[in-house]
C-alpha cells in the first residue's frame, strides 16, 4: 500500500489525466483504509466517469461501509447506479 493520504487518493481518482490503473489503485486504497465517506463522495460525483463511480460503489460493499452504502440507497442515485447500490446492499446484508 502506498503512503497516500485519503485526500491524495481522491485527487488522483478525480484526475482525468492520470492513468486508469493509478485511478483504480487510488479507489482500492480508499477501500483498504475503510474511507467510506470518501468513497461515497466519489459515487455522488456526477462529473466523474461512470467506471470510477461504479468502482467506488463496489468498494462500499463491505461490512465496514454498509451504513454508508445504505445511505446512498436511501438518498437515491441516478439510473443504474441506484439499482447496483440496492443489489450490493442486499449482498452485504445477506452475507
């Protein structure tokens, strides 16, 4: 794991000029560090590419982030992200 701070991970995930792998690694680091609020903020960013929003959403599907995922479901997301969030929450709650 790198020594990036959560803020640095968010900045990297949002950086359109960064390589895809680096952006994905930044989201993975947020998951590893249980940075649920930061991951949720990425999911809510409408100007972030869907692939990264979806990665951040999937990273929330852990017992540590289930309450944050539940909040996203209750607050509502647009389109297929809402459906995916509901499915992920059901998986976490059943698991």
